[in-house]
């Protein structure tokens, strides 16, 4: 039996990464390139404002990257267990494996790895993704998995998330991912607006945009938590039970929402209590129109053609 692109003919498609995907890698690389580009030009910024810019840009890039990246991660709800379980249908053979469950906003990823990997004259190392995007059919993917003859633990967990399963996990996590993704995209839009406003002499509105970013980020977290908090069906895999819990993506998103809340509140409070410190941190110098009005700087216009008149020393003085 020959291999097809390094995979056996009865399993021709490439395997997916658990909790990590190509779009996620692209998002991370894009924001890393932005951060590196800023660090390269950082030495050209003079004085203490260099460190203010460093803190501002890196915090802003972290918030934006996290809001976008968690859409493509599969670690919102995770679980894993070591167990001794059946391997194939219509067979009494049992294997020692580690089963992993990774639930994201757009689907579920199931991993199965033998300990050791080589058992029953086979390599037990599976990584399967089942999605519920608007343009994907979860039931069809599950039927395809049945036709391929995937191992029992993978099919068992995948069946729990099918629309017709009495557990109701499909509708539960489909709605949770849908509402969380929608609110997080709105938070990303407010993040862009906040950066634009904080780059202009409008720190108050920039702070309010940051508060809006925090609000929608926390709404996404709470939407996922409230819908997915319904008790799960028990996952019995051989001699052990798999108990999922909130994963890194959930907690990092929650921390990002709290960070945006603190930053937005700090900007608004400083705007009313200590505006000079806020202008210094945002690197907004006071040489604008308002400061010129305070200083009453003089602009003298001298026209040499006025020398032909009676008063050759006439100067036009304008107070700005």
C-alpha cells in the first residue's frame, strides 16, 4: 500500500491542527510585523516620549491581535483524558490513548494519540476538525468521518456535537460561538476607532471608544460563558471520563476586556483630572491653536509697497 502525500490512501486529506490554524498564524505574523516595524523606528523618537510611544503601541497591538486571533483559535473550551478504550467498531481490541477535545467559536477539534503511538500494528495519531460555520455542514462532515472509519473515541465525541444528538451541544456551542464572534468583531471596529481618536486631539472620545471595545469584548466572553454553562452530557471514554473546562482563549479574552476597561477608564479620568499628563503620555504637544490663543503670539506682516504712502513705517500686526 503506497502513500499519498505522506498519508495513507484511505485517509487522503491533510489533518488539521488542534487549537492552531493557518489563519491564526497569519494574524499573529501580521501583528508581529507591525510590532517589529515600530521597534525599528523607535530609536528615532527623542526624549521620554519614546517610552510613552512604546507602551501605547505595544498595548494597542496586543489588544487588537488578541481580539482577532481568538476567532481562529480552538481553545475556548478544552479537555483531555488518558484512558484505555476500544479502538475500532466490531473489535474487542483496546488501546491506551490520550483523547483531547478543543472547542472553538467555529467548530470542534478532536485529537487521539496512542501511548505509545504504535499499537495494534498501527500508528494511532489522529487530529480531526468538525466545523459549524454558516457555509459548513457539520452533519456531512460527521457522515464523512463515519465513511472513513475513524476510531471509536473520535466518532463518539463528534457524535455528541451533531445537530440530532439528544445532548444538544451543537445548538449550544453554535449559538455561543456565533454571538461571541459577532461581538468581538464589533470590539475590533471600536479598537480601530480608538486608535484613530487617540492619535488626534480627542483623547476623551478615544477613551470612550476604548471603553466600548472593552464592553463588547466582555459581552463576547459573557455570551460564550452564559450559553456554554449548561451542564454537559457525560463523556465516557473507556475507563475514564472527559471533563472539559474553559481554555486559554477564553481567559485571555477576558483579561483583554479588563485591560481595555482599565485603559479606557484611565484616559477618561485623566482627561478631567490631569489633562497635561494625558497630553504628555499621548505625545500631544500644546503648540496647537488653543495654546497659541493663550500665548497671544504675534504675526507681523510687512508689505514694502506701503512705503509709497504717507506712513512708510506702517506694519500690520495680527493677534492670533
